[in-house]
C-alpha cells in the first residue's frame, strides 16, 4: 500500500466534511488496501465513556470504501450497499487512538467486496465486511441529491 510513513496523516483524496468534523486522518490507500485513524476525544464517546459504535463504524465504512476505490482508477466514488460490523470489545477512551485497516478481497465491474478491522493499539475493537458500488460518472453523485 502506498504510504508515506506508518502513521503520518496525508490529505484525503476527496473532501468529506463529515470526516473532517470527526477528526479522521487519512493514512494511505493503494493496491486494494487503505488505512485511516482517529485520535479519540470526549466528543467521540457514548454514555459509558467509551468510543461510540457509530464512530467505529464510520471508520470501517470509509476505510473499506477507500480500499475498494484503490482498485478502480476510473471510479469517481463509491457508495455503501451493505455493511456488517461485529464489535469485539470497547473502542477506547479519550486520548486513545483507533486505526482502521481496510482490504478489498473481490471485485466485479461495478461492485467491490471488502473487509475491515478497527484497532486500539494492540486490541481488536471491531471487524466489518461491506459491499460497495463504484460510481463511474461524475453526474452519478448529483443524481443522488435529486432523488
């Protein structure tokens, strides 16, 4: 996978305001793999003071989609068709860091099947599998806005 350094943040290939607001870092993507990370803050916690499951699922969704997109240079984007997540243990506390790894394991002309893992240090937090549809045309995203 094309990465500058093990945990060095890079600019995202596309501006995604939600990820920017969460504080997600793009660590790299290429050859069917991708990595993102998040330094946990109080705003990322649930009522039990551990990382919210929705935050963990967001990281997994993004990293799997990026892994799939890295296999198709003509794709203008990708949308999640299906995603399943299994939570293994709590995601961590403020001050912790979640690193998510994604890998594409099968693709067709229009779809990609991926898996992902979210880690808090050496602790596996969650595993996911997802199916993503490639968007080939620039106007495909605009069509979604009008439906």
